[in-house]
């Protein structure tokens, strides 16, 4: 995936490393998310015709579903996959876990994830929207049905 880069010039691995670093440095912080993580555009990754976004504080990848005009969770989290274009199709390759270094300090266990309803985002501005909303309260864009 070395040829695919985010709008800020970062690769998928660089975005993931930056998200991990910012999350660790700001864990428990009461700061505004935009102050901590920056602009939404800093986390966009375009691979051919496909757009992906890393939600850094959730450590999740989302893919823009053009026909439905909405962002959808890829089902994958930081470090689990690599996104590549195979011809004109976006493919997801599993990433082999690194062999742990026995001299390294024990890693902090990941936060437990709970499965809830599908999160929705405005297709125009990327703002999180409620399940029953028909219009984005941030930009006014009509939202596709859930």
C-alpha cells in the first residue's frame, strides 16, 4: 500500500501510528477532539476511487459507500488489515501480527469494544448523526435512510 497516501501525505501505517500516539498521549483528556486530533481531512485515505477514513479516537476504519452516500464501518481496527487496490476493486489484506519482543514492556490491554447500532456520519461533512435523523444538524444535508 506504499503508493496510496492520505490527503496530508501519510500512508495507512503512518496514520495508524499517529492515531495510537495521539490516543495514548491524550487518554483521559477533556480536550476538544478537533484540538487533539485535528481536521477530519487529516484522516482521509484515498485509494483509487475509494475513500477511507480513520476515526483516530475509536481506532476504526470506515469506507465511504458511494451508492448509499454514507460512511460504513469496515469491521477492521488499527493494525488488523492493509487496504489496497486490486485493479479497480478495493481489497482488504490481513496483516500478520508482529512477533512480540520479549524484552519489551507488556502492552496495555486494548479497551473493550461493545457492539451497538451502526454509527452513521453525514456524507457531506462527516459529522456523526443520530439514527433517526433525516437531516444533518451541522450542515443540513439530507441523510439516506439507516
